[in-house]
DNA sequence: CCTGTGACGTCGT
DNA sequence: CACGACGCCACAG
C-alpha cells in the first residue's frame, strides 16, 4: 500500500510535462497541484522516474536548482531562454502556474 | 519497528 | 541574503 498512488505519480509527471519551455515550476507548486502535501514527494518521483521528464524545469522555491544538477539545470534552462543570475532564476518571471484540476 | 537518507519548504537568527 | 534548525513524507536496510 503506497501512500502515493500511481495516479499521483502520473499526475505529477503530467504536470511537469505540461510545463512550457521558458518557464519553470517549484516542487511545492507541483506537489500542491498534484494534491501532495510535501514537496519532497515530488523530488522522490523525479528521482525514481524523472528520467523521461523535463526535470530541468523543476526548481526549488528559492529559484535555485539542486546542487548536483546545478550545472545541468542552468545549462538546459539557458537553452530555453531562462537566464539565471548568480545561479538564481527569477521565479516572478518564469514561474509557471498550473491549471486547477479540481475545479 | 527503528534508523538513516533525500531532486523540499518554512521559520528564526 | 546566508546559515542553522525543524517538519514533512516516502523508501531502503
């Protein structure tokens, strides 16, 4: 019995795939949009099955990518037009808002 | 069952 | 803004 059903995982995956190029979303937003309570779960899904997802569009709430992916993240984002100042992204400008699935 | 770890977030200093 | 500490959920040993 998994606390997180496959639907949640699929939903998170779908949301991440729904992030348009040039924009990014935070773990918390994805988690909230998927109905999850903790952002860690989003990171968990990515680590388990995020190889097929545009994880580079998923960043922290601070606008900074993860340390081990810092280079990759910024590199990929830069290719999409998402410039990062001092390793930080302007969430106020590139933050993507998810459509409310539950009315 | 308990402990350790992690692609996170928020509060206090 | 940077650093430290706690809370949160899920998985592995």
